[in-house]
C-alpha cells in the first residue's frame, strides 16, 4: 500500500510517500523557517496562508521524486491535530480535495503519535511494551506504548515544552529562531559546569517536566538579578557559550533521567524518541553515557523534525479500510490516542 502523508500542523508543509509503512519513496518539505525567523517564533496566520501557496507544489515535487502519478496513491494520510488551527485546516482541506479529485480514501492521524512512529520506521518490527518520548517544540511527554494506537501517559510538561525552552534561551542569547540547533552548536564551545542551573521538579509527579524555572535562571544570569534596574550583564562570547552548554546539559539530563525512571516503572522492552529535540547529538551521547540497558531507537535525523513521512507511515497502520468522512475536523488540542493518566 502506497500512502501519501500531508503534514501542516505548524510552520512546515511536508509531504511523504511511504510504502507499507516502512519504505520511504519521497520526503519533501517546504520550510517557512526563514520567514518566521524575523518574528522569533511562528506567526500562525501567515503559516496557514503560506501553506495554501506551497502545499500543491510540494505534493507535485514528492510525486515526481518518487516517479509516481496520483493513480498509484492508495491512501492519503493527513495530520488532523494537535497543532495550529489555521495550519491544520490548510492540510486537511488539501487532503479532502485530493480525496475527491483522485477518488482515493483519506484518514486523519495524530501528529505527536506520528513523531513516535518516526523512530519505528527504520526497523522491521515494532517492540512493545515500550516507552515513547516526544520532545518537540510544542510537546514534551513520556508514554507507555502497548501497541500502535494504544498509549498510557506517564509524564508531561506542566509549562514549556523542551524545544520551546531551547528557542526562548536562544532568543535571550541573541541566536536565530528556531534556537535548538544554534544552542547545540554554541554549547560545543562552552563549559557545561560553569552555571549551576537546575531543571524543575513537579511536586508529587516525578515523571512530569517543568522548564520555566530553568529559563528564568538563564534570564537572571544573562540580565543580572536586578532586572528592574536594567543593568544588563555584559556577556562575552565565552560566557554565552557557557550559558548555552550549562542550560543544554541540565535540560537534556532531565529528559534522560525521567526517561530512565519511566522505563523502570513497567516491563519496558525498548525506548522510542521523536520530535525536533531528538535531533540533538548531545542527547544521544547522554543516553550512551547513562548506559541504558534497553535498545533506544531514534528517528533518522531528517525525520526528527516535522515531516510527512511519519504521517504516511503511521497512516498505513491506522487505516482500517474505510475513508474518513469529509466532516472530519481539525483538532488543535488532540491528545495521543487511548490515553489514560497513570497514578505515578
Ligand atoms: O518536532 P518539531 O519540528 O515541531 C513540533 O512539533 O514542535 O520540533 C521543533 C523544535 C524547535 O523548538 C527546535 O528548537 C527544536 O525542535 N530543536 C532542537 C534541536 N533541533 C530542533 N532542540 C534541541 N536541539 C536540537 N538540535
Ligand atoms: Zn512536531
């Protein structure tokens, strides 16, 4: 079965074409990164408008890269949520239109569930029960995975997502948006032990995350404690690198510690990571240093960020032979499927 995946939950219009949930035939992305960089964040209304302009050319580019015509597409999978409402609507409208024009079934899939599937794409079989770790610009959570489509929420952030914290600290350091890769690059030149930052703890919820205190720590370090006096501390390039390294080390170590704790809380057989921050190579090193006892699966680097391949791949598993209806709605706050909160 050949599935065309459409992803427009945020600022990238991404198309993937995947055969039988595993073989990537095309991976095309129309990135709006440069446009939103001027606002140091995503400008939602413009993201939706730009998707309208770029979606069809990106679909054509993907079909042409795979040397396929619309006739070869057996299913259209599209992100139905969570995400920005205008962006989601652009992708959903395209999917519904192509469903009618090509006479091809379509289904809506869950964006964050697809981030986890990105790490499952490259192996022949999936391993359950396993732990899923989504670390992106909009989400940070740990789930027990019983099967594709069946998850149990173990921990989540009570404030900022990890990628959002990287983006905010990058802005404080005068780095471009999105900040994750810039912080990672700068941190390579810095001393991770220079500043005693601390990641947040959530009372009574040992697997939950909190990054807003850490961000404030960084803010005070950069601007000085007397913010109201506007006495900004002059930071040298080395100071900035040390801030980036100290912040990154603490934030990523927090992810590793809580991941290991969560994996120990049930008979876990594997760990799957996904989302933009899973691209960070220091995070991969930290997992190795922690000598995690079970296999840890990462998406291919180009599949860590938002992409249509993960949507097409997951769509293959979600499709039960029946198309969704044209009344399918975008769900900006769609939770991961079959989620029940754990008592941990
Ligand atoms: O998964 P994604 O493309 O979009 C969402 O679904 O949110 O993730 C984008 C986020 C941004 O916040 C970006 O700064 C972060 O992932 N990111 C990183 C790295 N590369 C991207 N964070 C840390 N280290 C990186 N190397
Ligand atoms: Zn995403």
